[in-house]
């Protein structure tokens, strides 16, 4: 797919309000520092991707140069790839790395996504205003899929959602994954605790158990919880093993995420 970015248009800004100095010509080479954004670009215009992180696992068989991890990208390698645009996320990527890319003369677009509605708006702007592409059909499909979501049957259940172990860390305030789970009918006490304002608070296991969870939701990323690693820490509490990609990624996975997560949560609820 050919980029449709029109040169000479008004300046564009990213989700943080920072101006992105796009060149005079169309965007033809994009380096992505975020797995979900990599999938979004690949599903919309695969020919644009000039580089991606080692963690960019979707779409399957993605064949582009790898530039290190989200937290330790190889800045020199990215500069050598000569992208027209680098795309990043304020939570996933470190600002010193992004500043180094800007200092090398590369335009950097940073997303900031904490709710589903923000995800739709952000992806639309990134792909259309940033990359100069038409709004992709998969984004409309994702919006429709989540618009049809209804909470799981029964009263909202108190859920603990660990995202790390050693130490235990859970979903807290103002997170994209938390917004998705609330739409599916879960109540996240650690997202509403004024004593813990962090987005991903570290909470000792005894305190997690003391919150009297009715469900523990265990994603397979960033920590890879499994049937043998995680549920045993919450004796007597039903456990739902869920797809981390469908819970935390914003991109084409959002189309199938409501059905996938509802089925996995339903299985865990018993």
C-alpha cells in the first residue's frame, strides 16, 4: 500500500502534544518500538515497516530488521535504517532513547493510551496523520466489536490482576487493560484504592489475598503466568488464564479480544 501523506500540510503532533517534524515527502519507512504498533502498521501497510523490536511477534513471520528491545533499542541501528518515522509509546519506551533518536534527526511519534477510546483515537491519528494512510477497516471492526460488548453474566466480581511476580505487581489506576476488564464486568479494587495511586503498584501477596478477590486474572505477558505458575498463590480463588496480547495490545488484536477474553474469563469464573 502506498503512503498517502501529503507534504506541506499543517504540523502534526503526537499524543503527548509534541510536534512531529515529518519530511516533505511521503512516509515510506517506519521503525516501530512497540509490538502492538508494529502489528497495527503491518496489518495496514506492511511495506512501510523498516524495523521492529525483538519482541514484535505479530504478525507471524514478520521479516524486518530487529533493533533490540522496547527498553533498550539500538539507537545507532535505528538511525542507520533511515526511517521517515519512529513510532513509540510513553509507557513502553524510555524517554532518553526517544530523545536520542530525535537528536539524531529522526521524527518520533509517541502514543499515550490508557483506555479503549484513547486507543481508537490514537491509532487513527497515528496511521492517518502520522503515516499518511487511510483509516484501516480493522480499526472500524475493533470499534464495533467492543461497542457490542456486554458485561459477563452475574454481578461484577472483585478481581486481582497480577502482571508480575517477585515482586507481585497488579493492575492499578488508569490502565488500558483495566479499562478492557471493566467493560467485561470485572471490579478491580486496586484500581480504585486511593492509598495506591500507582498504575502498576507492587502489592505483597498477603495484601492481595486480604483484598478478598473473587477471581484472579493471570495474563501470559509481561510475566508468563501458567496453570503451574500463579494460581497456586491464590488458594481457593478461581483463576482465569488470559491472553496478554488480547488484554494489553492495542491494534488488530482488538477485533477478536472481546470474544477471546470473555471466553477465558468465563472459564476461570467457573
